C-alpha cells in the first residue's frame, strides 16, 4: 500500500473510506496522476491484468479516470509496453480497468499509470491490482 493511505482516509480528505478501510486503499491525485505497481518473484500464467478502483463519488472528491495504462512484467523481469484501457463499471464489486494479456503470458508484475490533468481537489482511489 502507498505510504499515504491513512492520510487519505483519516477523515480529512476522504472520510467515507476510513479508518477501517484505510489499509485497503491508495489514492492518486487526479491533478498529477501517477503510477501504482505490484511485483513478485515467481511467474505465473495469467490471461488478464486488472486494476480495481472505487466508484466515483463527487461528495468525497473521488473520480474515475478516463483511461488507465496497464503494463505487465514478464518472467525475465522485463516490463511490456503499457496499453491504455477504459475503466468499466461492470466488473463486479467495483469499477475496474482490465487488460487482456497474450496467451500463455508468464507474469511477475502489474503496473497501472493514471493520467494527470484532472481537477486539483479530486482523487483516484485504487483498491487492488490483480491477475487472473
């Protein structure tokens, strides 16, 4: 988790998520954008990489990005070029952005880059990076 997740959810910025969910969320300011990533040592076969985000909530300053660029790391530790994907609300429990990986991809990491240029006071809230 990011080092500022508790600051984001301590009641001062986005009170609806904290404090009980503070450890499960990380935030990126929409104005600057930024990157989140997770890596691991042992490769596993995956067909998709998914970035889970929270639903937009204007009252709390949470917005959904227009796109998220998702990259994945192969078994040799080399990052593959990122692909812009559009978030969808039909992922299940929360909106997500999902990238279909090449058949047989051996994955050791997922990276998601969120765009900058959004409203200064708004946030993108990220709950998880996963592979399936």
